[in-house]
DNA sequence: ATGACGATTTACT
DNA sequence: GTAAATCGTCATA
């Protein structure tokens, strides 16, 4: 493969593979490679090892619960393969893969990556604020906001198309056996009734890059 | 116009 | 373990 083809993403996920329900996609995304190509051509990438499903209008923990549709969550209503990037806690960005079908707001929050390409650039971004010591590899992308900081994902990528776009996309990666995958409640869900404990988070067992070990 | 809150992370006791 | 950081967004008025 040529360098150019590699930068474009040689083995991307097709849109039809993303046109499924959030739970199914969250499980299937484990092992996929998330790729970010910076403006200077630098390629950053990591294997997805943790993801959460946000089902849609019935899911009280979803930004689109009860059909809420605002400027912030508009991307959730886009076609499968749309990036939904939102800002939270006044500091952090989080990245989702919109799934299902256009007009139905469902998405998968990518919570952790095992970084594979561009670790030095990631470390530089993550250490932008002064810190006591150099970050370990397992601190680079082990959390939804951490991976966005490491990969340079922010407002500018909200709404972009992961299937055709040049800056952020998903490639075929490795495959994790069911025996190596755990399921449990989502992280950081406050009072959302039964949805607080619903088993909608998938993570690779014993993988040190996961943000919170799975039960 | 105002106020409460957040799909988090970090530093500190 | 607890608390601070930090501000866009949304619901209420």
C-alpha cells in the first residue's frame, strides 16, 4: 500500500457495518482501529478496547432521551458513521460513533484505546499541561476525554463522516474472542433509573488500557 | 437573564 | 477517598 493510501485508510469499515443497533456495534467495535490524520499528515491510531452503547430516545442516559434534539446533539440524528463529539465538564471532549439509521439518535461512546501509532505525538498532547512525570502508555487513551485529547478530537470533528472523511475514520483491526470481552454498567451515569445499571458497556478483559476494569 | 449540571480528569488529603 | 477545575448547554423565567 502506498503512503497516500495508508493515510486515507486502506481498510475502512463500510457504512452498512455501522448501520446497526448501538449495543451490537459497541461489542463489534472492540478490536477496530480508530485513526486520526492530523493536518500535517501525522497518523495517530489505536485499537478500541472499551465502548458504551447509547440506545436512543428510550435510553434515559442518552443525550437524545425522549427525542431531545438540540444544536449540541444534532449529529446523533445523522446517518450511521457520523462522528458525534461533545464538550463536557467545561474541559473535556468525548467521541461517539453514530449508528443505526439516519433520523434515529443512537451512538457508541468510545471510552478507551490501546494506542498503536503516534504515541509520541499523543504524549505531547496529553502533557500539554504541566505534569509531575511522564505519562505511561496506559494513561494516553484510557478514558473518553483522554483519548480525545491524545488524538486531537474536538469540536472541529463533530459531525464529520467517518466512512468517507479524511481526518478521522475506523479501520479493520484485530478481533477479540467473547471469552476476552466483559459487559457491565456504563460509567458516570447518574440517576437514570434502570438505565443506570443496564449492561451497555463492553471492554476487553485484563487490558491495561481500559479506563475502568469490567466486572 | 439566570442557574444547575455534566457519558471526566486530576490533584490533593 | 474527596474536591476542584471550568464552561457550554439547556431548561426555566
